[in-house]
């Protein structure tokens, strides 16, 4: 189930991502369950192939024992979000490392698909279309958790 969600998400966002210069690799992915039961199934599945490394107010972070190959490199880290009806139009949100984060940030005021998110410990550029919900975080989530 997990691999199917990741593959479906990667296929949906591929065309939109071709417009973004300097994507280096996938950093991690947020999986949005369709129900509370679905979240429990996903947590159970990922706990067999990875280890829980953090629980947050939005969901559980897992480090995978074996990375999952994607079009943008190896995915070794993911979060299973708590069920949230507002996220039902997307199965996942992928986060990417980008060559020049500041240059990408310049698109925020020039393209309505981009928005800027500021939190106390991080900032992000959100890229949103009907098919894509993608983030470029600063600092990268894997850096925060010390994952290489």
C-alpha cells in the first residue's frame, strides 16, 4: 500500500516538477491517510520496514531500513500524518532539496502556485497545483533529524 501511494504521488507531480529548476533530490514525503483506519494500516506497514524516530502533533516520522527508489533519488524518511479531512485531495506531499532555495523563493510573489510558509524553526516554499502539493524546506527535514 505504501509503495503504491508513493508511486502514485511521484507520477502525479512529475509534470509539474519539470518547471522547477535545480531539484536535487527527494528529502522526505508526508503520507496523508484517507481515514483513521487507513492511518493505522500505514503505520503498521511502515513499522515493519522502518523505525519510528519521532512523534509530532502532525504524525509519526519513520526512517526506512531500506530506501525506496524514486525518480528523484532514494527515499529513506517519511511521515504518516494523522488523519485530516482537509488533506483528502492529495495522497502525499513530497519535500525536495533544491540547488538554490533563495532563487526559488523569488517565485513566491510572481507565480500564484508558490507560497511562503514561516514557522519558528523553519521556513518553506509550497508549490501547489491540482495534482501537486510539494514543499522545499529550509532547513531540510533530513538535516534536522541528522539523516544523510
